[in-house]
């Protein structure tokens, strides 16, 4: 769950405070794949540092 607003400029996607999403894969070159609203997005995982709360692992 997001604990802040996150703007993912590469995908023109905004994740708002409280939005829940799944991290589906950790990729090479510090990239992460997430699933939000049944859509998959890939972006730099540094964007998530300090911005999310894990609800389960």
C-alpha cells in the first residue's frame, strides 16, 4: 500500500496515498514490475523506497 502519492512519469501513472498494488517481479537494472488495476507497469524501484507499506509478503 502506498503511504504517499507517487508519480511514475515514464508510464504517466499516479499512485495515490492508500492505493494498494502488487509487486509482481524484481527485474534487472533496478526495475520493478507492479500490478495496479489489472494492468502491469515497470519502473525504477528507487521510486518506491520509503513510499510503501507492505501489507503481506
